[in-house]
C-alpha cells in the first residue's frame, strides 16, 4: 500500500527522532521509518549517558547551536515531565597547551561561558580522586553535564507521536528515489512504499548505504564503553563530588568518564574519545569484554584513584566519522527535496534537539537561521579524494 505524506524521516535514533518531533510539532504530516524497535542498542544512541557541554574544544562555531540545544533539551524535559538536562559540571583536563584546554577556553572566552581554570594542586584539592601531573590544568565548566540518550530519544518519540506523527518501527528502508522535478520522493520499505513531499535521511551508521550516490567518506568506528566498580566503592564518584571529565593525556588520547550516575552496583562509566577500529554496522560484534576496554584503561593509566577497580559491564557503540570530524547536514546536492543528516563523528548526541529544529527549518523553509556552514555536504573535506591526510 502506498501512502502519501508531507515528509518521511528515515531513522528514528538520536537525530531522526528529534526531526520527527519538530516536523510534527509544526503541523506537518510525518511518517518515521525505523528498522529496529524504539530506543535500541544497535546504533549510536545507547549507553545511558552522553556528555553535554558548551565550552567546545572542537570549535567555537558550535557554541550557538549548543546554547540552543540546552534550551530545547530543557523544554523537551518539560514537555514530557522528566528532567533531561543534568548539569553536574564538567572538567576538561590536560597540559595548558593541549587542544582540550586551549580549545575549551577559547570557545568559553569568545562566547562568555562561565568557567574556572584550576591548576593541578587546586584540581586535587577539590576532586581528591583525580591525580593530575604537576603541569596539568583543568577548565571547570559548571554548566556542563550529561543527558541520558535513551530518555531523550524516547521523549522525542513521545512528542512526535503526540503531535500526530506515524512512527513505524521494524520498517527497514531498502531504497528511495527522488522525483527529477525536485518535488516528491518515493521510499521503499520492508512493508510497503511511502510517497512524501520531502525526505529526511538520518540513518546514523548506515548512511553510506542509503547515500551511496554521494560517496561520502564516512568511517564507522566501533567504540566501547566500560563500567567499573572503583576500589573503595562509588562514594567519591557520586554526582556533586565529581563532575563529568575529559582528560587529554600527553600522546593526545582523550579518556573520559562520568560520575556514578546509575545504581551504585553499576559503578562508573569510562570510555575513550575517538580512535576505535573501523567496522561494518551489519557485522560488528556488539558484545564487549576485557580486551575491548583495555585501550581505555591504558590511556587512563593511574590518573584516577580507585580505578579501574573491577569491570562490571561493557558495551559497543558506533561512531560515524567524517575526515574533519564535523557533521554532514544539508540538502542533497542533486535532490533539494532530500535533507541529509549524518556523520556525527562521535559528538552529535548533545546536539540532537537543535538538529531536529534546524532539519525542520530546512524541510519547511529550505533554509535555517542556525549556523550550519561547517556541515555543508559539498565541503572540500568530504570530496572522496581529499580531506584525509
Ligand atoms: C560510545 C559513544 C559515546 C558517545 N558519547 C557522546 C557524548 O558524550 N556526547 C555526544 O554529544 N555524543 C556522543 N556520542 C555520539 C552520539 O551518540 C551520536 O553522534 C548520535 O547518537 C548519532 O545519532 P544518529 O541519529 O546519527 O544515529 P542513531 O541514533 O544510531 O540513529 C540512526 C537510526 O537510523 C536507523 N536506520 C538506519 N538505516 C535504516 C534503514 N535503512 N531503514 C530504517 N531505519 C534505519 C538505525 O536503526 C538507527 O536507529 C557517542 C557515541 C558513542 C557510540
């Protein structure tokens, strides 16, 4: 059976769920198509915590989007009657010249984000489990913290459904075809065809398949999360006593961690930013064990007292990375009725509310007031022969 709607959204994970919610809230007739069940652990939006921050070492250009995403995350929490934005603070630690410290500081200065700079002695005094080197410093951002990805995705599903969107789970999109006129798209799925005026493609780690015609140089990386029970227990790791932290070590690796956010027996979560092995999302091993968490612990060394302690769990998650680590958001270069949102390069979750909003702008108005030039699908770094050095 063929159905005709204003807009189809492919993928109802972090980004697609937000797009569906914003589009439906604007009164459009929306169909969302997701191959798995709601809030699954097969893609990029699971693992029970994601860092959110505004002092952004990846580039000050992201800060206006971050400010808006904070507002939208709070509003979404209000809409579903649940706290979604947890500002437990954040520490960005490293040598004074490290990218983590200089970049966080530059963006905070440029945009007037509240922060404190702590030297190693002050860092130890305030957060006794941390063991900085004598020349480490830390930027403390009180407004940083975390969101629970499963809660945010479920909230976007709820808001979308409440506004009338038809969200279909267990519906895998096999192909799509755009009308050469620039109006209309046909989307084929495992259980029928949908005709839509516009199409939003937010397929996460599966983007290369659905966007093969663009030849985007996306690399899917397997990234492992580990949960550890510290020697001596979680007491010094409780929120209020320890914020989220990212620690750039001298060779440039960035282990990071969360306070003890879950039931005490879950311990604390640790991971490593970037550098995971390339993989195929259809065949990757999603179970993880000691071998998989070893690189996290190797990068962390003995910088946090009580860790690694005992491992209590581990999970695999997928990054979809571009050569310059900026997102890919914009109209498909050949089909203006198709909007592409992929390549979130391991740092996209915190932005999902604002990305949903700006995708709705692109669908409804063909443009957005949000600054998205950095994410242009036609930028030189995405030329298949360029970018990577
Ligand atoms: C270990 C780890 C830690 C991270 N930490 C952070 C962090 O601290 N802060 C942060 O901001 N970001 C973080 N990220 C990144 C962030 O989680 C991702 O950028 C974000 O979740 C990407 O969302 P997405 O919608 O693109 O992908 P997903 O949420 O995976 O959604 C894509 C969806 O598309 C569906 N789909 C694909 N193909 C089809 C098809 N053919 N038909 C139907 N449905 C389809 C998939 O099933 C999936 O549900 C982390 C990621 C990982 C893996």
